[in-house]
């Protein structure tokens, strides 16, 4: 065998005996990621689910019925008709029944079309909770598609019949006027625009959180592994200090650096992504929609971020117990944390509420989903969801911390990965 | 009161039986040596007493505190120097001593005293202001020894304290250990394979081989019993020529 191959063999043996590395580079990509991919696909399919539209017909003519028929035959749209005497009453009923998409055909709808004037349909999308309006935006798109088809049909008819009147009204007889109901207020902005604005505002969040979690996790696992590598761990563990103090001290030290890094990233990312998506493109601001961040919301958000970070830190430290050196610590941490952060990317595109229950609860179980959800809940003023997140993360972090500290009181830390060593 | 009590101590690492039921006692203020060939189980014994490892069987106590059940109590009384140890590379030597002194000292005054002693014991002088990453192996060892002794524990557990030190430094550390035992009443448990060092240093020694204690006594007693000139000869006649050749080749 040539020297080259002798060296290659040694390298392979050394690397392949590292269990963390095997797990990180073979098991995770081979098994975990395909499973995650499958899950995300189901998520996307489900996000395209049926649009449920509540319809109030205040019109008495034939064109109102025509529109209803068109909506009924449209794919992916199911229609429920309710009775109301006025728009206000219709909205109130919809509010009470928790309908999120309402189409109102006003009085004189048919007459306007008959008289070759512009007829108007009102579309209301109610954005609630932490969905960010993605579902309403999809629904709005579907309703608009139906209207486009109907408009074309009516325009052809009118042109064939040589109708005279406002050319605008002949070419596009029906206008859709879209409103968004948000935080109990009606604003004359289409749900799609509002959704766009909300998601663009919270788009950077998953990326920042992802980077930050990986960063602090690597850091804390690295600092543990460094203690092993530099042979300082044994001394550290015999100092007259409680083990939990050692764990907590390491974590807080890393968390401080982590928070500084997070702030740096957030500022940097805001400027970077800000140049890609700005509220100027949409023409409205969050403030105009009544979506302002209150001190309470901001405080809760920071708390949730902090707790997620504490969880990541102690989880990484627990993983590092099984790593012998910094190299394998990095692999073990990536293998352990990445699968927990990737699924949260679904939240960038899909509305939690429309996902299948299993996926929804899976996502909710992942601690790193909560900062992303919280960033939206903060805008929407959904403090109860934020409190729930904080409590969940708090419990989880404390549990993780205790488990990690528990491992520090056993000899696992020293013997977990040590190889048989014989000198002389 | 007994400083250390070890009874039928056993330790398995998976299939490897590192300790097969050893027993010994150390009196307060005594310098006790654990000697034996490579892989005999010296470091394992010391790690158990330093609360780092959990024994598989038997028990061990430090000043009446069980090392498993009362780890926190034991750690308040001991100072442990691992066989292979490092210090935080990015710290300066003096910062390392300060860090350790802060953890042990209860008052500002005792902190100052501790630090002063540490600086003196290390013998590193101005080099204490350099980063530890620039130290030689022996310099790091001296720093670690200084930190282990400056805290003046009730029991110092030193795993091959003089390993990597030159003759002069090894000599001076032996003098320090003796002085600390006589003047401050500190108990020492020291492991070594250097028989002459042990003979010079220890009040009593235990010979350990393949996880078992084969002989225990004062160097004088052992020499008389085996009609040997020094401990090295005692060691050879007990453990036997064949294995000894294996060991020291
Ligand atoms: N972490 C470990 N995992 C498995 N076996 C171990 C481990 N540490 C020690 N051993 C085994 O336990 C036995 C005793 O080892 P120990 O380190 O106590 O010997 P020692 O007397 O200190 O030797 P040396 O003089 O070489 O330092 C050896 O057979 C060794 O291979
Ligand atoms: Mg040893």
C-alpha cells in the first residue's frame, strides 16, 4: 500500500469511528430530512384547501343569482348563504359565526348591470390570530378569478348585444371591492395586500431565529467540547461549585454572546431584507392597519426569544456531553438542532390553522416555532397565544436544563465517548 | 478522623475491570502514595475519590463524606490535579489563579493570601502575565500544581504530580508537599510510577497491580519485608520480573 492510501485509511477509520459524525452526516440526511420533506409537502397541499365563502345576497335580480352559480361551480370554493338585511348586519353575523371570507352582493347589483353601470361586489376577509392572512389571501384570489371569468362572459354578452353606455362598465361590469377586517376594524385594503405586508414583516424572523439558534447551540456545545479537548473539564468538575451552577454559568455566558449576536443579526437582516420587501411597495404601513407593537407585546416577544435560546443552549450542551472534541460537537449539534429548526420554515409559507392537526401539533411542539409565531402574534396583539408560548417554552427549558444538569452529575460527561487508552 | 476510607472499591468500564475491590485508609496529615504499573487503576481510584467517577461496587469516603452521595461536600474539602490536565488557554496564568482563588476563597483577605501563595508556588514570575497558550508543558503543570495547592484543601489528590517536570522542579514540588503536610496538616494522596520519588515523599504507600492492592505499608516496612534496597526492588519482586519487563520496556 502506498503512503497515500495508508493515510487515507487512517483518516477514514478515525472519522467513521466518530458516532456523532456518522449520525450527522449519514443518519440525519438519509432518514430525517426525507421525513421532514414529506411533512412539508403535506403542509403545502393542505394550505391549498377549500375556500369557504359566506355569501349574503341583498340583490333581487338575475345577475346576483348568476354570480352565486359561478361561485358554486368554481373549483375549491364552497359557498354558504346567509340571510341579512343590510351589509352591517351581514358583517355582524359573519363576525359572530367566525366566518373569515364574506362576499356581499349589494342591493341594485342586477339593476346596475342591466343599466350598463358598474356593479360592485364587496369582499371581506377577516384576518384573525397568528395566521398572517395567508388563507384569506388565497381565498380572495379565488373569488377574484371567478369574477374575472364572469366579467369576461358578461362583457362578451354586452358587446354582442351592442349595448351602449359607460365603456368601462361594459368591459368590466363587476368590480370587487375588497376589505380586510383586522383587529376588529374594517380597512379598505385587500386581504392579499395585508397578508403580504404581515408576512414580509415576519419573513426575516425564521431566518434570524434559525441562524441564531444554530449559532448559540454551536457556541455552547463548542465550549463544552473545548473543556474536554483542553483537559480542563476534570478540574472544573471537582471545584467546590454545584454542578447546576457550572451548567447555568456556561449557559448564561453563552446566552449573553448569543443575544448580542441576535441583535446584530436582526439589525443586519432588517436592512438586508428591508431592501427586498418594503412597505412602500404595498402602499400601506402596519401602523395604518392598527398593527402596532405594544411594550407588552415586545416584552413577551423578547421573553420567548430568550427562552427558546435557553432551550437551544441546554439542548446543545446535553448533546455535547456525547461529543469528544469540538469537531464532533459541531456535527452532533447540527444533527440534533437542524431537524428541529427546518420544519419551522413551513410557517413562512403556510398558515398554522390550515395545516392538518398532526402537523400543526408537531410544529407547536417544536420550541423554535414559537418565536416565529410570536413575531406575528406580537403584531396582531394576540397576547394569550404569546403567554401560552412563553409558558410552554419556560417549562421545556427548565426541563431541559434539569436533564442537562443531571447528566453533569453523572460520569457520562467523562466516559461517554472516551476510547480505551493505554500508554507505555 | 480518617481522611480517606476506601472499602472493596470496584470499577468497571464496560467489560474492563479497572478496580477489583481495593481497600485502604489514609490518616489525616499523611502523605499516601499509590504506586503501580500503567493501567493498574491508579487514576481510576483517584478519580473516584475526586467524585468524577461513580464506583461500580464498594464505597469511598473523604473525611466521613461518601463520594457518591455527598459529592458536593467532598468537593469542598479536596483539590484534585488530574494526570493529564490543561488550563484555559486564552487566560493569562495570573487570571487562571485569580479565577480559581475566587471560587475557593470565602473572604477578600483569604483571596489575596491564596493568590499570593499561588503566585509563589507556580514559580512562573513575570510569565504569569502571558497567555497560558504560550506556556511549555512543564510550565502549565507548575501552574496547575500551584492552583491545586494554593487553595490549601483538607485533602489534595495529585495524579502523577511531577510528570513532565524537570529534576529541579520535581524536587521543589516534593519539598512543598512535605512542608504543606507538616505545617498545614494537609493530607495528600499521590499517584506515581516513580518509585524513588514515592520513597522519598510518602509516609505510606500502596502497591496496586491490575486493579488490586498487592502490598501496603511504610516504605521502610516494605523494604525490610522484601529485603530490598529501595522500593523499586520491592516493586519488582512483588509484581514479578516478567510483567515488569513488559511494563518498563
Ligand atoms: N474511560 C475509560 N474507558 C474504558 N477503560 C478505561 C477508561 N479509563 C481507564 N480505563 C481502563 O482502566 C484500567 C485502569 O486505568 P487507569 O487510568 O486507572 O490506570 P493508571 O494506573 O492510572 O495507569 P497509568 O499509569 O498509565 O496512568 C486500564 O485498563 C484502562 O484501560
Ligand atoms: Mg493514570
